[in-house]
């Protein structure tokens, strides 16, 4: 969508600058509705291709690089990619403009003039700008979280709102002894690798990372997205499976394989922007405290995952996971006892 919006903006500026006339017909394509639709489709597909490459492959290649280096290296790759695309789409657009076959000599004569013209240079400059804006958005989104960035842009939480959300407090087992065993620098790299392995599962099951707190991660879902297909529970087991598959990597590099426990609960929170020097999307409500206490009970009852009866009652019954009652537990700081359940994963 960024690519499409920027292409329309550049086209509008160029058209206004030339009084909507083709001043250089030997190198420029005359824009009519057929050309406009073709160009819009081509730009949109290029944006889809870039996004796919970024998410599935290239973005993972530079995780260890600084923000500036990421953008620099990626821009070099995508500029080469766009050079190839430009050389493919221009002859196609020229054949549409002329109403002839792409093999026509006139098409390739125009292309030969275009490739050494100022039009080609200006096109590559505008493409470079589009690449830069896309990568800047991607980089900021990676640091803040995609939904958080969109919420800041839209102003959704400029005024606090009441929401029903699901929370998971996920805590690494034996983190204190691991930190002492590995040393603080190695332990930091260990945490980075650990969190990287969890990210795909969180995205797959529509979770949002609310906070990283040392060796603990707080994940949140909007009620509908977390309940549907038991996404919030499925996310836990997908993260566990991901660590299992990477166990040999962690064993070889650090001599230990990370594992975790988690507590889950659902309730109403007040959501809004908070902070004077640094803005954040912030949740307040009793549900956060209760979730943290449920997570601490995992160790007491020897379970990797516990959830509240309130959450269990609304989970999609069509999902593959059944729930075993753990009884009614007293939670510190609450007058009423809470029913806890353990998900029996098939």
C-alpha cells in the first residue's frame, strides 16, 4: 500500500509539472487509463513481492545488524531488484501505449532511448525513495510492533478505551541460574536468540507482544482473535515446538535449551497512550495482576501452562485442545477464589 500511494503521488506531481502532457514522447510513456491501471497493478505487485521477500527471507538475514546498516544493505538489494523490474515493465507499458506487440522494433527503440535518459534516472530516484520509506516503516514497525505503529498513526488510543483482552505471561525457567552460568553478555545473546524463535508463532496466531521484561514476555490478544480456533493456546504450543526444533542449536551454542511456563487470563483493561518523553500503548487493569499470579502458580502445581476459568469458558470449543480442571485456587490479593485449568494438548 505504501508503494501504491507513493507511485500515485509521484505520478500526480510529474503530471502537474508537465501540464499533463508528454513533453518527451521518445522516452516517456504517455499516461492514459490503460497505462495508469497497468502501472498501478505492476506497482502493487512489486510491493507485494517486496513485502513477501522482506518478511519471509531478507528481513531475517540482517536481524543482527544495526538499524542503519539494515536499511543500507536492503536498499542495495532492492535497487538491483527494481532495476530488473523496471527493465521488464517499461517495454510492456510501451507496447500498451503503441498498441503493438512487445517484440515490435518501436518498443525496443523507445526502451534503448529510455535507459540512457534523465527519465530513467528520475524513475530510479523515485523508486529509491519508495524503497527507503518502505524499509523505514518496516524497521520502525519491527521495533514498536506493527499494530502499535498503526495505532499511533490512526490515533486509536489517543483517548483511553475499555477493551476485553487475553494476556499471556510467559516466563523462562531457571533464568537466574542461566544468567550466572553464561555471564551477562552471553546471556543477552541467549535471550535474543530465545525471543527470535518465539516471534513466528506469535505472528502466526495473531498475538501482540506487549512487553519484554528481562526473561519474561507479555503477549496480548484482542478477545475475538485470541478465542478463535483457540489461537492463544495454540500459540503457546507452537512456541514450545519451535524451541524443540532448535534444541540442538541452543545446546551446541549455549550448552542449554530454554524452556518456559505461562499463565493466561482474560478480562477488561483500559488501553491508551501514556508517557511524556516516550509514548507507549499502555494497558491497565486487574487482569494483568491476576495473569502474573496465575503464571507463578505453574511452578507450584508443576504445570507448564495454566489458565483461568474465565478464559476457558469463552475459548472456541471446536478447537483441538481440551481442559482439565485444577480446582479452585486462592490468588493473592483477591477476595474470590479463581478456577484454574490445564490444557491437555493432544
